[in-house]
């Protein structure tokens, strides 16, 4: 437990003053640019991460939104309820409503994930053609979707916007925004609530590290440059459109720290 507390303090210090939150979008774009240059120059070493069946890709990236959703769900619920108490919002009902309002950000994120991944698949099907190794005497078949092509052991060549670049960037940025609520919390260090929140915070930080690392692997091993760049730009647009625009409005899930703009020095970690 003491090690967990030290780890939490170290991570809060690393996130101090919001520097990571401000620089992460630029870092993600830089990773795409540099990673694509290394890939195109054939300067990337052979590692297990080149294999799509590596454990991190299979058990984490393939379920990236599920990991992000289920860790943020208790974190947002507990911290928002506690934050409402520190702001003298009396009554469990009002605090619960405040928590539900903030939890709706997860529904927004789910909708963004669902719509964007569906759009990416539609564009790939719309722009693709199938290459098969069938016999010349066999009639040429037209395939409407990637799935039909692959069922006949074909290779589908379409514009495949990087879903990994989109989702990993959006998840990492969303987590960084949500953990900012710790700035407004005042909790007894010896309480069980502190242990719960600190455990969730540490888990979310390590999950973000995994997302950024796997984003790097995607940049250096997979997809064309344009596919990766468009993927990360859509992820950045989803983050900016929510946390930098819509969530500032009254009828929205709101920010983790309400009424404090991003440019304010108060919107940062100080512990």
C-alpha cells in the first residue's frame, strides 16, 4: 500500500502544471511523423511488436475502449461525487445527479468510438478492391466488402484509416482530462476512499502509458502515413470538440473541474 501511495505521488508530480495534458496532442502527431519516416526508410528493427498477435495488441488494444470505459467509470463516479461534496452540494441525490452528468461523457465517448469505427470500415469497403489467387478459368467475382474478400482468402486493398491511431489517441487524451479532477479534491490520506481513488488513478496512468506505447508501435510498423495521420487527426478532433468546446457549454457532461478554462493555471495538478 505504501508503494502504491509513492507511485501515486510520483505520477501526480509528473502531471504537475498540466504540462503532459498540453503537450500530449503534439507528441502524438510527432510520433506519427517520426514513426512513418522510420517505417518508410526501412529503419525499424524486427521486434515482437511487429506481429499483430502480440499480447498487448490482442488483450489491450483490441479492447482499448472497454479498458478505458471500465476504469474511468468508477473513477469519474467516485471523484465527481466527492468533488460535489467539497463544493457544498448538499444531499446525496444532487451529488448523484452531478456524478451521472459527468458519467455521460463515457456515453459520448462510446458514441464517438462506434460512429468513427463504423465510418472507417465504410470508407475501406467503398474504396477497396479484392485480390485473389483464383484460377484463370474461374469467372471473376466482384466483392462488396472486405469480409467477403477475406472469406475467399483474398486480400482487400482499400483506404484503411488507422483505427488504432484514432482510438488510442482519443483514449489517452480523455484519461488525461478526467484525472484532472484530482486538483479539486480534498481527501483524508488515511481513508479507504483515498486508497480507492489512488488505485484507480495509478491504473489509469499506466493504461495511458500502454496506449501511447502501442500508438508508437502502430506508427512504426503498420499503415501508410496518410492513414495514420488521418486517424490521429480524427482522434484529436474528437477530443478537442468535446473537452475544448462542447463540455464548456451548460448542456453537456461538463469538465472534470467545472468553470475552470484549460488556459487557467488552476486547471492543473499541484500535489
